[in-house]
């Protein structure tokens, strides 16, 4: 039996909800039980945004995540708020481009990735969410990357289809970066 409880958090406009949708759709594609619950402030961009995703081999009893097994934080307020909630033994992906503080916990795996800086290298700051998601999947392969790639067009929609190739590259770059950082290179 397994249950992955994931929390993704950042500012509105950082693609927090999109990253969560991708995980949920990919889990559904693989026949897993999933839930996805978005939460955001009144502002579309610049306000707070987070989402809870549960992926399990059993029916999901509660879709809300208060103690995640895995967490992505894309900004400093999210790091301060959610890092303490990660379950011991869990994983925390930290966007070091926007998080000035450090995660000091020693009972979790902390994956520092300069997601925003790497996204800028790929041509657009808005790909930071995909870099962070790729980093998470490199450490905790709760769904196959092939499933993420398969559901990407559905989540992105026709109006953003032109960004799919760069999103694929961002996922790959995030996976590479997480492996590099954790290997100590």
C-alpha cells in the first residue's frame, strides 16, 4: 500500500495549480486513486496559491493535505509556512531562486533547485513550476514521467500548446538538476 500526499505552494501565476493538475491527471491515467484540491487568494497573480494532491493505490479518504509526504515550495512565504509540515522521511523541493532562507530540517530530504533561474535560462520564468515538478519526480517517482508528458497537452490546452516542448525540456532539466544536487556534484 502507498499514499503520496503532495503540497505545492507559491505565488499566483507561478503554475502551482498546473503542476498539481499534472500529477493528478497522470496518476489517474495510471489507474491510481487521486484527488486535487486548489487553494488560492483573491488575486490571480501575486497572491498566494497552493494545492493538495493525493495519489494512492487505495480510495482517497481525505483530499486535504496537512502533513505532506512531498512538498514543492516556490517562494519564501511558502517555505516558512509549509516546510515544518512535511512528514519525517518526506521530501521538500525548494526553489532557491526565490527562497532566501534555508530548510534546516534533517529528518527530510531537501532538494534545493534554482527553478526560477533555470527557467529563465530556458527562456521564460513561468517554467519554474515544471523544473520543480521534474525535480520532485526524480526523487519521488509517484507517477511516470511518460504519464506527465502524455497528459501535458490536456492540462495546457490548445491556447498554450506552443509551450509544450519547453515544458518537456523544463521537466527534464528539473530531473537532471535534482539528481546532480543530490549526488553532490
